[in-house]
C-alpha cells in the first residue's frame, strides 16, 4: 500500500515560524515617545481707547516670556480709529504673510490695520533673541458705548527655540 505524504505540514510550520519571528521582532523594539513641541499658542485679545497707553500682550509659557506685541490707536481728523500693531525694540517687528515658516527679514516695528481684513496673518519677530511667530487677526469690535475702547481678537503661535523660524 502506498502512503501519501502531507504536503501542507512543512509550509504551515514555516509560515507559523515566520509569524512568530515577526511578532517577537515587533515586540522587542522600544516604543518611540511623541516629540515634545517647541511651539506655544493661544487665542487672546487686545484693547485700546484714544489717548490711552497701548495695551501690551506678552507671549508666555509658564514664567518664561518670548516677547510681546502692542496695540495702539492712532487718531486724527481724517482717520479717527486707526489701529496699529507694534513690536519693540528695534530689530523686532511684524509683516503681513502666510505659511508656516517665518521670513528671516523684512520686518517693520509697526503695522497699520487700516486696510487689513479680519482673517489676515502676520509674521512676528517678538524679541532680539530672536523668537518667531505668527498672529492671525480673528475679530474686531469698535466702540459702541462711551468707553471708546476698540477690541481685536487674535490667534497666536510662537516658536520657543531661538532662531527657529518653522512654526509647526
């Protein structure tokens, strides 16, 4: 009598060993930790009235400050409510722009919001270290009462690594 060989035994064993090897190899690798972000961000507002000193907003993470931005209200007979964003000292600044990488030059210490639209973004160089960031103007409320205060709302993001212009 002729004995028939099982042709599925060795391929099944080989496949099982391969699966076991893949499982053991995958489990032996240490898991990678999520990278720590060097970005701080938030939503805030600034307000100012004619004749007031500017409102100053500080970009902070805990007790560490990464520069500031100021809101001024300029007024004359022709343009009674011109908002102006300023960043001091000299060498810092603001410029209109889009994207996720701040330019290394082209900043001005002040930017008038006279012709700017809500939703526009501005790159900022917040201090002389330098730290780079971006603000997006998201709302404006002009005075509706005797207080005379004008409010702007904005979203901000600042890179905490000095000199790094990537905002992601």
